[in-house]
């Protein structure tokens, strides 16, 4: 079940775990010294090393990171397609809203790329197909109108929010067994990104997702497509 599925999720000020990898623009990260590392943030080991894992744990960790990296690639292309189509229709308001959510996804992708490198994860081999399908989904729904674009976002973010919750549950026993600092940090990043995606879901609903023509059918098709993609990318 989705822990925070709410159409009115409050925007809270949070300490963002992802800034251990990619700090806020124009913000210098605090220096880590033996006296400040525990209080100012994660140690360098948390962002530069990978744990010793059993084969099953290794496969699980790599699957989590591969899927999330592919998901952020897909999200960037979806929003790119939506932005292009909204501009084409002359809908500057929707284009600006999409751009705001897209900037959030750009940050997610930068962080997930760092995690791929840190844990030496093979990215999905389906990237060219992923790019084309995601851009087409974003552009196609946005060409149908603002409400359809927002219905697409609502459906995608609902599935992704549920998927992030599943990942947090799966990571918990590995975190407890190994004690490696990179894993609690990864879990915090996943939780942060889940909350971001649910904020996008809230925005989509507020902006008319439920008023899209054929909303139920469109949402079901997009949701099933996302679930199928997650299964495929976890392996390939």
C-alpha cells in the first residue's frame, strides 16, 4: 500500500538526503571532519563506497538502483515531451508547471547517476527504447490537452510512489544486516524522491487530472505500462 497517497500532501521543509550527492545550486556542502561528520551529514564512505553483500542482496540493490535510474530517465523524457507539446499548443501556463516538475526530475536523475556510479550498477540496456516511449507518452498526452497531461502524471506518480514504498521495505533487512552507511542514505534518498513524486501527483490532481476525457481508461493504461516497465527494467 502507498504510505502517503494524498491529494493534499503538505509541502514540508525537509533535510534532503540527495544533497549528499548533488548539493543545492550555489550551496557549498559542509566540510566533513572527524568532529563534524556525524552531525553535519553522511560520511564520505556513505557516498563513495559500496557494501559487501550476498549474491541475493547484490542483485536486489542493483535492481533497485537500475530501476530508479531508468525511472528518472523516463520521467525526464516524459516531462520533456509534455513541455514540447504544451509549448506547441501555446499553453504557457501548463508549460511552466511542467518545467517546474521537470527541474525536480533533473535533480533526481543527477543523484541516481551518482548512485549508479558509486555502486557500479549496469544501467538498463533499453535506454533508446525507453527514451522514445517516454517522450511519446508525454507529448501524446499533452497534445490531447492539459487535463490529459496531468492524468498521465497522476498515473505515473501513483505507481512510482507505491514502487518506492516496496523498495524501502525490501532494503530494510539489508540495512539492518550490513550496517554499511551507504544503505541508510540510499533509503533516505528513495524516501525523499517518493515524497517528491507524491507532490507531483497532488499537483496533477489539483490541475485537473480527474477531468481528463476517458480518465479511468487513460490512467489504467499508463499505470499498467509503468508496472510492466518496472518488471522488465529490473532485469534488463
